[in-house]
């Protein structure tokens, strides 16, 4: 079958597209570090503003004197580029005939395709946010074995290390981080750490919850990355390792979010994406369901995040 003929048979499925756009996997947390904003072009530039707003200026004006005019804020431009990602699955017409509820079967396939692309996005975001090479010395700390969060005999206070990271971000952007993303191993170590439990010993619980850690750190948004991946289909690894990312993130609702707002990073999502389309092969005997997305992840304010890496040495 010719490519042009396939194009004629290709149709956007509004029902499956709606399912794909509304479905989310709770184990994925990348969106909390790279919130989505919609863009109409594949490439563009984002303005990164300077710290002019924090300069103390002479604002006193004498009677009939000129106003205190200040220069426009300076800014740099950071480029972004979105790229297409897609996966598809084929269904033979015999499978369709044998399936009791084919609509539910299609829905399940769509969710599987969405998860596949979303996992790749999660891994890309995690690699970007957890790489020490993406942080300057003042905004990262690699823990020594003597500082391990899972060494409960150590004198290390995890909350003190987290507070130091928060202060380092504030020293760079004048704002404390409002978001913490950590791996499951790090959260497990924190939730049972003696120095944290000592602060809540009168509560009568055996481990600290996310809400308790929020109270102890004054960080309103804390998320634990639970997703795993495998390269060989046998052994699994955590997407989010034993690390903590402290970041200042644009918390505006999606419709009010803009690349002009300060934020550690963004997901630049191509307009009208993602989508699900279908087409037929082998004389119409095979139906193909395809999920397509188009986006780009970008760190837009590297000063707005702090990385604490290798928190665990014993687990």
C-alpha cells in the first residue's frame, strides 16, 4: 500500500486522543519539575530575566523633579526545540472479532502507549535533573558515606542538609525552593531517620509521611519518583535514584503558565499534541493504533535548583 494511500486512511481518533490526554500514571513526577507550557512552533527562544528587580534604587522624588527612570530589565535568550515521539501497536481483525469489549481493549492499548512515551519522558527529565554536571558547585552536594541518610548511627541531620540547599537557592534567586523531588530509596531513608522521628516522637507514629516532611522543611510540594525501567526486560532500576532535587517551579495553573515566569524548567509542548490516530495495513486486516507526542524539556533557570546526590550507601 502506498504512503499516500496510508495518509488517506489515517484518521485522528478523538475518543482515544481524549483518553490519552486525560490519563496519567501516578508514579511519574517529571511534570512537577518541568511543568508544561504550550508552544506553536518547533523551535523558539525563552527570555531569562536578570536580577534587576532586586536592586535597591533611589525612589525619592523632590517636588517638580523628574521621575526616577530606571533602565529596562535585561535578559538573555535560551533556545528550546520540541521533537516528535511516537509508538504504535497493531491489532489483527481476528483479535478484534474475538474481543468481547473492543472499545475497552483499544482504551487499554492507548494507555499502554501513553505509558511507554511517558516513561521515556520521565527518564529524560530524571537524567537531566539528577546529573551533577548540570549544577554549579554552589548548588550541589554529593554526600559522603559518613553523611548517608540511611546510616542511622551517623551524626548527619538530613533536615540540616536540605535547609542548606534551600538557602543556597535563595541566595541565587531570592526565593526558597517550593518543590522537592526525590527517589523512593531517599524517601524511605528520610521517613525512618532517627533525627526526623525525634521531632515527631509525640505524634505516635513510626515513620514520617510526606506531609510531615513538608511541615519540617516548609516545602509545600514534595513528590517521590516511583517509576522504574529496564534495559534488558529482566533487571529493574529506579528512574529517580537516591537523590533530592530542590527547585523553584512556576506553580501557576496550566492556562496561566508562561515561559516569562521564573521556573527551574519547563516542558515545551507542541500545540494540539498529544494525539492518537489509526490506520490499516495488510488490506485492512490489521488496524494500527498510534500515539504521538511532541515536546522538549528545558532547564530555563539553572540557578533555581539544588541537587543532593547519593543520599544512601547501605540500600
